[in-house]
């Protein structure tokens, strides 16, 4: 009540310092109570609080007047806080409304921009999905590329993603290789490119490669007819340019000077032999300076000849290095200029002169012989005779130098009585002159009127003509003495032979023997004297062997069989030594018996047989062990692979990254081991001779594609390209398609193991006269000869520059399966020139073997 505390009531109404204190406390309270401090601070720091404070004071005053009830400080504070909160809420609502309006405006703008972007995207997709282009986009993070659009069916490009990215399957080899290199340069270095490629269907494509900040883009465009013609012209130009470069490279490698001239006769291009011959420092210098290989007269003769006909062929001379040489020059003039080639024939002239000197030397040599020699040409004219010929027949020099024919010479000798008169002279002469039509030497014996005996030999010459040799047999005595000397030499030789030799006459008596014969049979000296009968020697030798061959020797020496057959055999003596004998019937009716001590050889042979038997048993044990172990391993390996695949399924449960890696290693290792076990079983089946081939039509293209697909991951791992050339291959042939695919897979795997990174493995197939030939070539280090000898042996893994070491069964399986088809395998290799394995299959085998030998 106002009467109770008038002082306080007056203070509340009139205001003053107390009001200011109240306003300060009210502001502090608003700071503490307000949920948003910045709005409270805003209210406290602005003039908006003043009306609220005035309103609070007026409210308090009105309340006092109306109710005459005093209002406490707490009520005033509560009322002020309430009013402040309401004001802050009002301001917040205003700010939120404005923020919402701004957000709605931005959302509207974003929706419009999104609609424009969607429309642009639809237009882009519509343009990209045309049937005349296809775009491949590689992201920068090496993810799988995106492919948009498609190409016409007539281009031959596949629609499937993986097949399309395998450019070598549907592009020509040269175009595929160029595109692979261009794509690699685009993705690695950002190098743009524009190419014209040709598909295997013969359709040209324009390929463009561009690099953006985040993508690598390659666009394939199917060209219009005009563009196709232009592209074909470009391809033909590239081929012509390549052939032009090849021809220039060939001409530059020739050791013969070659030149090209323009229509005005100036040099346009020369090869190395040309500018070396004209002593120019380089090709450009020779062309620039116009250094001529031939003289001016020779060039004028060539130009004059070209006015009449385009080809000039003549032998000309020129000076090279200070020496004169003779060249056979061929020059051709065309519409765009001329080309010439010079072949040095100085060596041929030298050889011709050397031949003439040799002929003269031979003539001089023959002229010094005591044997008469006369040479007649193909026309039967006398071309050469030595002094011995003239001396033998006593003919005058003028007649001989007149080159008489052979028939006239015979008539001259007959008329002068220097050869004996024949009963039928014409027939005798024709028989003698038949030597000109013979291919083998002919021999005649002439008994001259002066008592001489002449041996006449006519030797036909390859180019026609006959060389007659007249040998005077008065030298027979000298020959007989030589014969006796030879007999004595033969006797000394027989006496020093390690072989025992005994010769018996038709009467059964010993003609000769050597000491080795008596030593081998332990015979006394008086028992091997000439004239001893073979029966006595038989009795002496029979005691040294239980079942000796001497009864057969006696029958061979003393028998009267119409057919005399040689024989041989082996006999073992009682002292353990072994003799090998041979019975030889000589032309003069005698019989020669030879003996060779082969005791050491027999012992070695016996030891080798025992060792061979042991090796055969060991090999059989090995095969049995391999077959047993292989079958025992296959079952647990199959279980391991099955459980590994089961663990990899999502239904089994999640795996950690490391567990997944371990599981992948287990699966891959098990698959490799299962492959080895299967290979061992295949080889064991082949060795057992029970493998049967499923002969059917083998489609070459699909079989090659399947084998290439099997090794694609391994090739990509080392950036190795596979070039396939089956243009000359037949569409199919008879064989086991599964085994042929296995053969190609092993060949490609072996090549991938040795091929360098970023290289190309060439797989080709062609039809030959023998059948179908597959060849796989790699640019690896090649095989040395010692490795090549054992390359088809089993369980002999070879590294030799390869990346991994296998079980050594790949090429063994290849050889076994190819031979099962009745084919052959050969290897062409060498250091630093790679390795080529060539397998030849018969196109239609008549009889396929059941197992490889």
C-alpha cells in the first residue's frame, strides 16, 4: 500500500538513478536469458530498449494507480524480460522470413540451371549416340573407360565393350598397332592425334584423340563416301610411301651405284654406293654438287638412246678411286624422270682373263706330258693337242693346225697305215665317234701295226666335245713292278694289323696269315705255315672253344656251293675272351677269314644293357609314381579350389582385405598346380598309348581367339601385344579342337614368359602343301644350342631370360599333341633374334596315331 512505504512508492513512480540501475540490470538479464546472445546484445545496444523501459515504467505507474498495490522489482524484471524476448522473437522472425525468401530465389535459379544442364546433356547424348561415331572416355584415375555411341555394322566393329577395346581383333594389324601407340601417348603424355584406320572389313575410320583436364577421349567416326575415298587415298598413299621408302632402303643397301634423275636430267637421289664412288662426303652433297658417276660421253649416249626407247643397256667404263672400272649400265626413262643402275663387271672380265690364262697354263702343262692328249669341240674339230700326240702319230704341224675334224683325222691315220685296218671301217669309226653322244667316258684298245698297244679313252665334256687320251701300254712292266711293291706293302700291313687274318685257297690250304691270327687262337708257328690244310687248323682251334665255328669255316673253304655267301658271327673262347669273325669270299675263289678281339666291347655292351634295363625299370617306376601321385593330388586340389571359391562368395560372410588377398593367392596357386597335374596326366596318358583324339572340324579363327583370350591377362600384365595373322589360313581343318587350343595356349604362354615388355608376340596361321601351319614368334633372347637340344624334354624348366620358372611341361605337351595329330614341331631360334615355334598339322590326316611315340 502507498501508505505503508511511501518513499519506495515515490521512487518507483518518479524514476531517476534507480531507473537507470534497473535498466542496466534488465539488460544484463536479457543477455543471460536470451537463447540467441547476439540478438540480446543487439537489443541492449540499440534505442529499441528505451521504449520498452518507458513502457515498463508507465505500466508500473498505471498498476500502482489502479490497484494501489505496490509492484516489486522482481515483477518489473520479469515483465521486461518477457517484453524483450517478444521483441527478439519478432526480429528473428523478420530475419528468417528474409533468409527464406533469398533461399527460395536461389533454389529457383538452381532449378533453372539444372534444367538447362539436363537439356544440354540430353542433346550431347543424342549427338553421341548417332550410328556414325563412337567415343571412348578414360578417366584420370585409371578406371574402366566409358563407351558412348555406336558405329555402322558394315565397319565390322564389335558392339561388345571388351571386344571393341581389343583393337587388334577388328582393325588391320598396322592400324591397330598405330592406334595402340597413339592411345598410350595420349593417356601418358597428353599427345593428341588424328588417324585414319582401316578395319578388317575394309571400312576406313577417322580416329581423333584429345586430352582434357580429367579425361582422355578417343572418338571413332565413320566417314562419308567422299571422306572414305579420301581416307582410302590416304591409306594408299601411306602404303605407297612405305613401299617407296623400302625400295630406297634396298637401293641404298646395294653395293651397285644407283641414281634417280628429274625430267631435266639433274640428279634427284643417289644411294650410298654412288656417293661413295664419286667421293662425295654425303648423299646431299653429291646431289647438290651434281657429281656424275659416268662421263659426259656416256651420259650423252644414254640420253640419245632414250630418245628412241626408254631402256638403255650397255657396258661403259669410268674411273673410280684412280682405277678404271667397267660397268654394265641399265637406265630407264619414264614420264617423271629416269633411274639407272650400274653393275661392276670388272671382276668378271678379270675372271675371264684368269680363265684364259688358266686354259693356257693347262695347255702348257698337258704339252709337257708323255701321254698323248687331243681335245675336240662340239663340232668334232681339233682344238688342242700336245706334243706327245704329235710324236705318237707323226703328223705334220700344218695339218694339225688346220683344225681337222675327228673323222678326217682317223681317215688320215688309216691312209698312212698308222692304225690297223678294220673289217668294217665305217661301223668301227661310227662306234668310236659315238663318244660325242655319250655322257660317260668310253674306252677302246688299239693294236697298232708297229706292235704297240694303245689304250684310248674318250671323255665327253659338259659343253660338248670329247677329250681323247692315248695311253701307251708299253709302261705295263713299270706298272707290274709297282704292283709287286704294293703286294709287299700289303703284306707288311697285314702283319701289323691288330685283326687276325687268314686266307685259304680253293683247295683248302692256307695261303697267308698274320701274327695276330696265331696269337688269338694260340697256334704254334709251324701250324700257320702256308700250305697247311684248314682241317688241321680246325683241330688245333677246336680245343679252345666248346662250340666253335670252325666246322662252318671248313665247309665255306672246301665247299662247292653255287652261291658263295659271306658270313659273320661271334665266338667266346674258354679263357673268356670274345672274338668277332667274318668269312669273305674273294673274287679269285679264295676265302678270307678275319677275327677281331671284341672282349672289351662285349663287356661294355653287357654293362650298357644292364644299365639300360635298370633305366627302363626306373622310368616305369617314375611313370607309375607320377600317374599315382597325379591322381591322388587332383582330388584334394579340386576340394581346395572349390572351398576357395565358396569362401569368396558373399553369402559365406565378409572377408578382410588381407584375407581376400590370401584367398586369391590360394586360388591362383591351386589352379596352377591343378594345371600341372592335368598336364602330367595328359603326358602319362600319351605315354600309355591310350589317349584318343576327338577329331572334328577345327575352326581356326575361333580357336585362335579362344587361346588368345586365355593369355590376355598375362599379356596385359607385361604390356605385351599379340599380333594375329590368319589371313592365309583355312577356315577349318580336321583335328581335336580342345588339344589344338591347348597347344596354342602353351605356345603363347611360353612366348609371353620370354617376350620383353612392350613387345609384340606374333601368332600366324597359313595353309601349306603339308597341311596347316601355326607359328608363334617372340622377340626374346632366343635359345642357345645346348638348350635347344633339350627343349622338348619333360621336367626341365629353363629360365634363360624368362620371367618365371615353370614345371617344364609346356613344349613337351605341344610336341606330344602335335605328333598325335600326325604333325611335326620345329623351332627356329638364335641369340638376339627371338624364337619361333612352328607346328604343322595335316589338313585331313589319313591315320591318327593313338599315342605319341
